C-alpha cells in the first residue's frame, strides 16, 4: 500500500535494534533541549524492533461494531498526499 501511494518501489532496509534505540535517545535529548515532545522515543524504538509487532483493527471491529470507510490503500494515498502538500516529504 505504501509503495502504491508513492507510485514507486519501496526498498526495505533492516537496521539493528541498537540503531533505533540510539536514534530515539538523540530525539529525546533534542526534545528536552527544545522543550517539545520527542518525535521518536525509546518506547517506540522498542516497539519497532520487535519482529512480532503487528496491528489489527479486528478488536475495534468487534467491540465497536465498526467498519472502516477508507481502505488501507486509500488511506496511505491520502496520507502521502497530505505530507507532500504540507512539505513533510518530497518526491
């Protein structure tokens, strides 16, 4: 879905967990200096380094009797468009 939203091939780059944790520590330090919340923190870094990390909407579907109105592909395309429009990403 992400490759389709960008209309290009996506290459997966695997980094060691220590790289994520180091990046998170730097982001937390920078946030402490600027007084804002970190964009990335060690908790999120640990989440991303777990090979079993998955996300499912099934519990929400059952508990709330909810069905999404936007598909994953549509949502990714809208998100990429918004990020481009607001200068968060280029290309």
